[in-house]
C-alpha cells in the first residue's frame, strides 16, 4: 500500500477510536509486524490495561488479527495490524 493509504488508515483510526493508545499500538504493529502482548507492553512503555483494551477494541472491529505463534510448542498469541481491513471501514 502507498503512504497515502497508510496515512488514511491512521486518520480513520484516530477518528473512530478516541483513545490515542489504539493509534499508537496499530502504528507499532504496522512497523514491526505480528507481536505478542508482552512485547507491545514492554516496547511501547504503556500501561498493560490500556494496551489490552486497545487490542480488544481493534480485534472486535477486525482491524487487528489474532494468530497463534508458528512454533508447535508455543501458546503465544501474536497480534497483527491489517491495513486493508482498516481501509474497508470506508466501504461500509
């Protein structure tokens, strides 16, 4: 996607969710790729409750995808930002 699409997606997030944590978490996931909750909390240095609330809210709106870690023995959940689904909000 182009930088215009990315900028539009984050403008939509800012308008849809008044909590700035949602935009920060989505931006970080967009740059870094799929990450577990513990890494998000540690790297962003935000309160765990705010990050968990933002992830839950964006998961309900299908902006963030939850997926299990690819290793068979791991039970870690990875969260990934989906830019295309964010832009689909404009369609609906």
